[in-house]
């Protein structure tokens, strides 16, 4: 579909290269096709042909932001705002650049200005809420993201962000509800499954927590906090072989973690793996080989 659109716009431009709308359309098609540089060139040409066209400058800013050309992106959004200083898309785009460059306080102010232009713009509310979370302004973030969800109830990204904000506020049951709805709305993010597992873990539902953690890990999440929680739940459930596998995965990331090595040794003891238990204890620091052997014998009783 996007390839057909690109071909159509290119044909139109071959016949008349002054068609601004065709350059903008081609740029959008290129963006969807992953042709980021071609998109920039198309939008740039549109701004050259029509220097008063806000839409062209906004699209150019977005294309440059996607390429992480932050200063040039900011210049494009500023050019749009020079034409009309209350354009919501340009204000949000400018705020997006500021957030991407970690000028977070400035970004918050820019999102607030964008919301003055359109207080019910769901995309701006979502970005604003995330930016507030970056600053740990959790109560304000919850308010912004609740507004985003009210505007975009079917948007899984808005519900995911709200779920994370509720988690940050310690409102785990509400967080779990938001995250379940995000999954129901079509989210396939393994991070969402991780957050949902953490909510269940905090509310004492170990079985559901384990299910969600396993799904998150299968989806590619290798966060240390997830692995520690997963290993602990396997251990508590008596699933020791799976626990040792997770502890091994943790030690690949943090080989000097004495607590995990000790717990790994205990699991191997309980499984009857004497050699592996001894190996785990010997790797403990600052234990000497003699101390590790003494610990091994003590654990054997």
C-alpha cells in the first residue's frame, strides 16, 4: 500500500515537480517504507516550494526527529511556529525534541503550551504524562494519562503508560487493571507483561505474577529485576531446576553477585547436585576455597 502510494506520488511529481501536496504525500509514504532520508528530502522540498506551509515544516521536523537530527528538527518546528505560534502539532513536535534531548523541564512547559492549543489532544496528553514520569511528578502524570485514556480509550500505549504511572504511585490493583486493558486493546509488548507481573507480585498473587513474568521473559525482557523476581518465585514454588537456570542467567550479567551465587548453591544442594553446589560456593567472594568447602559441608548437614 505504501509502495503504491510512493509510486503514485513519484509519477505525479515526474509530471509536475511543483506539486507541494505530492511532495508531502511522497514524504509520508517514504517514512512508512523506512526510507527516512528520502522522507526528509521530500518534506524539505515541500518547504522550499511553499515556505508558508505549516504542514510541510511539521512533517520535516518529525522526519528529522526520527533520524535524531535534533537541532534541525527543532529548527523545522520553530519555522512552523513562526508562521503560526499556536499550532498544536508544531508545539508538540518541539516538545518531543526537547524531551528526546533530555531537556525535560523545557519539554514539560512545551507540552503544556501545546495543550493550551488543544486540551484534548490524546497524543500530546500521552507524551506530557510520560514526560512528567521522567521527572517523577507521579500525581500529575496520573492525571494527564487518565485524560489521555479518556480521549483515546482504545489506545494500548495510553493504557500502558497509565498502568506504569499507577505502579509508580503504588496503586497496584488499578495498575493491573490498566495493563490488562492495554493487552486486551492489542498491546503485544513484553514489557507490559512484566509490569503486570510486578503488580500481581506486589498484591500477593504469585501464580499470576509467575505467568506474566514468564511471558515477559519469553518476549525478550532480560531486565535484572525481572530475573531476580522470577528466580525467587521459581524457588518458592519448588521449581528448582528453573530457578537455577534463571540464577545462571543473572550471573551472566552480574558475575560478582554473591547473594545470587549463594542462592544458586542452595538450589543445587536441594537438587542433589553436590558438584555444582560446591562450584557455586567456591565462586563466592571474598570466601577462600577453604571457607567455601566448609560452607558446602555445613549445607550438607
